C-alpha cells in the first residue's frame, strides 16, 4: 500500500537527529544552551518502520470509503477511498494520542477526537490534553478544553442536536484528581460541566447512549491508579441527559456491588435495535458478562468466559450489532462473537485479528465493521465476515540510537515487535519496510550498537 510523506511532528515514531540527541542527553548537556540557528533548518521526515496500537476507529455511516483511525501515539489518519490511501490529519496538534472518536449523527462533518490513552498496562502510556473538534471532516481542528482530564476514553454525541456532547474522562490515573468523570457540553464545546463525578479516585472509562432516547446514558466508572489493587468500580445511569445519576451496580440489582469485591475495568453498551437491552462486561476475578432488559433496572449474569476479556486493563470493549440485539462483538486479545446474547462464543468467529482495542459498526449497515488492533492495523469488513488489513505508517518507538556508519543506521524498539535497525537514508529518498531488520530483543527492551562496530548490538527484552 502506498503511504504518503508526512510531517510527523507529533508521533513517537519519529526517528531522526533530534530524537537521537534527546536519547543521548546527559545532565551536563541539559544545562547547555542550544543555538536555535543550529536546528532551525531541520525538519522531521518519516523513515519507518510501521506498527502502533490503533486504539480508536470510526467510519462514516452509509459510506464505506471514509474511515478514521487513531493511534496510541501516532495521531489520526483518514481515508476517503476505502483504505487505498491514508493521510495524517492531526499532526499539527500538540498531542499524538487519539483515544476516542465520534461523529455527529446529524452532521458528518462534525468530528470529535479525545486524547490520552485509556488502555492502560504501564506508566509509559501517552497522555492527552483534552478534546478536539473539527467542523470540516478533519481538515482543521480546535482544542475545545478538558485539558486537565489527561485521558478521554469515549465521546457520545446527541443524535439530533450536535451541540450536545458527552466526554468520558478517566483522568491521568497517577493519583487523586478532581477532573474525572462524565462531562457534558450543550453549546458545541464552548463550555463543559462535570455532570458525573464519583470521587477523585475514579474516572469514566466507557459511556453508552440510548440512540432512541439520548437522555438515557450509562457510564462505566473505573477506580484506577496504575496499580492492581482496590479496583472498586461500578456502573451509573442517567435518565435525564446527565442532570442526575444513580448507581445501577448496587446490592439487589444483579450487578456486582463494590462492598469489598474487586470489579475492575468495565465496558458498557446499549443494543441499538432494543435500547432496553444493555450489556456490561466486567473484569472481576474472571471476566463476566451481564445483561439488562429493562434499561438497567435489573441485571442477570449471562456468562463467565476468559476469552471475552483477557488482560482486562489493556482491553475491555464490546460492540452490539445495530439490527440484532443478541449479536455481540468482544474486542480483546481474541476477536470474539456471540449470536445468543453472550451465552456462548462462536467456535469460528470472523477473521477480525487479535489484540484488538476498538470497534465501530455502521448503524445503517451491520456488515460494515472496523476494528483497530495492537499491531497498527485498521481491519475492515464489508460483509461482516472477511476483514482486510490496512497497515498504518506510524511506528511507536520506545528508544532510539544511531551508529557511526555513513550513512548511519537508526535503532529502536517497536511496539508489539522486535528491536529494529534501518537506514537513515537511501538512494531513492524513501525507505521501504523491507530495509528494516530485527536485531533481537523486543518492545520492552532497548537496542544499542557498539559505536565503532555496528555488527555488535546490545538488545534487551
């Protein structure tokens, strides 16, 4: 697939002289002043490789040619020809982590992007700086506030009034924080109010809206501090558009209550074809799926299945077919599908890939499905069964080093891949993926060549 050249000012995948200098900084170097004239002529260029977590995906209802893909730290891409060409549309913004996407159902030119990753397993995840809005289908963007939230996991837009928007804010997750919960704007993002705040320890990680009656919303609250204890989470509901909320994960209703029980991360979704049907997927000591058929008044435990929610803090997301309330998609290490309301999983699900983070289903055509995965793919199905992969050119690199060769080679550790070495330039000016080679190690390690002998590389995992 041809990839366009791009100015990757925001991507962690940038491998160049500037990052090499940062990687080799010492306390002494930090104290020195750098003459701006020395670097004023430099610009970033993409040299590879590929691979990054695609953590937010979205299409345009009724138009399978238009799709959006947000990276954990690679910005936002858009295609208008079904994936033949993908172009970056967020590189001139201050952050590179696009965690949530939403399109106004009544105005497909109005796009919202939340920033800051909410699929959390380590303290190195990219932070965000609030919520962005585009009124021209992604050509230009404006930061509409919520900068202090740190991480936004979901955005929901009113089906008929595009000025009413809800943002699900998890927080920076490193300690107590007053800016966690569900935010609402009724003037297109000019002003926001915190309509659901449980505590400074708990943030919103998922949000579902009844498409027929948008005054009904369900919020999944996660008590998270980048640790593995005290995860006292729950599900809350509003029936008046966010003015008042009640906890539906309480004693006697069928959902697990907090009283000493670890619930962990939660996903919540409403069945578009039957809004009284609401699903909740919990972490607990084993993943459990719950179902309500009365708008969250009462719940029943449907099933317990490890495949539905492996490695919960890193995944936990579900999708429901817009025409079949019993058909559920589970987005986790495995791609799982149930056609009986979650009681069982299909033995042979569609080939949706693995290590999946987000799913979007066309509300006008349930066969048009987009899934974002951990390896940098946007997986697209037009028949509900067979997915084709679009690999995005925005590698997430954890470290960077260079050797003394002329031209020099660049070394780094790629998300969900090996430690890599690739040339800094070529005779053609472009660097094909085939010129990158692994040098041992993996994503959590490092790779450092011996300066005077690049045949010797120290690489860890």
